[in-house]
C-alpha cells in the first residue's frame, strides 16, 4: 500500500508541476519571440528603405537586378576584396552590378575625365565615363540654370550616374568663382580664411561652397590641399593652409567632415605630400627627403582626413625616392601600398591628371594609363579619355592588364556611388 501511495503522490506532484510549468514557459517564449521579431521588423524595414532609395531613379534591368536587396549577399564575392572599409557595406551589391557589365563599361567607370567643350553627353555615353571634372570654361559666361542643366545632363547620361567634380580649393584654384552669377566674390584660399578667422572661418566657407555645389548638381570636390608648405617660394605655398602638421591636420579633418556631412565628397591631395617640389604640370619633380619626414610631417594631414572618412585621395606625379626611385608616385605600386597598408585608406585612389608634363616627359616607353591601373589606382584623371579608354582595352586584350584589376576598381567606384545614394 505504501508503494502505491508513494506512486500516486509522485504522479499528482508531476501533474501539478506540468500544469504550472507550461504557461510560464509559454509566457517566456512569447516574450522572447516578440522581442526578437520586433528587432527583425525594424532591421528589415531599414533595409527595405535603403533598397528603395537606391533603386528609385533607375529603370535599367541590369542595375535594378543588382540592387534588388541589400539583404541578398553574393555567394561568389571575392573575400580578398573585403577590407571592411568606408564603402564595404555596398561592395556585394556593386559586385553584382559589375558582373553584368561589359569590359568597355567597366573601363569607362574608372575614368575621371576632363569635361569636353563639345559632345559631353554623347562622349559620356560612348565611353561609359565614370565622372567628369569641370573647369573654368564650363562655368564662364553661363547662367546658373544653364550650368545646372548641363551638369544634370552629364550625371544622368548613363544608367550608372556620373561623378561631377570640380577643383574648388579657393584662392588661386577656384573654378566657380570665375562666374559672378554664382558667387558675389571669389572664394578665399584656406590660408586667407585661417588668417582671418581660424578653422571656424574655413568651416563656414566650406558649408557655403557645398551648398552652391549641390545647387549646381556637383557631388565631388578635388580639395582639400593637405600639403604642408610654409615657404613663400614653394609651388604649393599659395594653395596650402600654410601651418604646421598639427594645425594642417585639424584643418583637413574639419574640412572633410563638414564637406561630406553636407553631401560633397572630398579629395585629399597631393599624396604623399608635395613639400617644396617643383610644379609637375611643367616638369619632373624629384623628392629626396627621407621617409621619417613623411611619417612625422606630410602623412599626418592625410591620416587625419582618412580617419575623418575622406572618400578620395589624389596621388601626385612627384618621384619620391625614399618610396620609389623609378616611378612617379601616381604610377608607383609601392606608394599605393603605403597608402592602403600604412595609412589604411579604403576609399577611391585617383591619379593627378595624366596629361601633365611630369608624366609625358617621364613615361615614354609604355602607356601611362596602363601603368596607372597596374599601380593600384581606382580612377584615372585624364584629359584624353578616348586614348586612355582604348589603351586600357588594348592592354586587357593583350594580357598586360588582368581584368580582375578593372573589376576591383570598378566595383569600388560603384560602391562609392551607391554609398552616396547615386544608385
């Protein structure tokens, strides 16, 4: 009898335990599920919003398919390209687009061409050009509406919108200030602004420039000058802020944040630092300074801009002997490795204009455009874009250029455009 009673007691106890335990478990499960689903809803809503914004201006089927969803990851994305950089959240989407592009389209994307005086829209389409740089002639004697309309026609001439860039440093290099309809007076140089009101004056001036650029459909500025120059005889003296590395670094950081917060990509220039070198527009410049000088001085403003999230870095044509005795910096794989590995820059590397005399006088036995691709540039600043386009295509066909180099550069350029909500 005792055994039966014990079994009966145990049975009642277990039944009571189950009755009490199941609702509690169910309640906890419901709460947990609700919390997880709540986070998931928020997450996917954000993604869907981004995806819709990315697609809203394009109807081309190739572009649309590549942008279907940020949630869909590419199974064959080259993992060696994943650098966790500033545009990396768009890499896989950009890669999906690049996979469906022709070689000609990919080559065009890496060209940042001088805007031609005629047939700008037609040539943009013909050569699939990734971006135009606008100069004084593109603004002179034109109304604001004419300029805005022209640039809009360039940017939207292709399924992948173009970069519209300008050199608007202020002072001696100011393209917009040549037109009095755009500005009441010329933009001042960083040096003038700093002397008048310090960094705050530069920040306010930068905001004004950005607003004007956005109104004109310009989306990228080839500034700021990061070079350190305190000697009046230096070629870069008038264009620099003219201060020590610490103040120059603060200037570059504030300029970068202000500009990009206001929708205009910046371009840090002229890497690895101009120093007191000659003008590479007209001659070959050879820099004999030691590497420690660059580490302790010239690199500091570039580091500050990179840490502030700068989208582009422009590489000069100086021959910097401590880095590469045989090649201008713009054509040097070693200089590009320093920029990528030492300074950890993950954005767009662009050459200075490859039409400059420092290139034509130095590079006589090969295509400078091919050399620039092989060095590791993502974009090539070119005046003769037709020659650049054909040279690169020919050297892909001949095997001098591995198509993967073009794929990688085009992917990075398109990821940049996606990050700017251009796609």
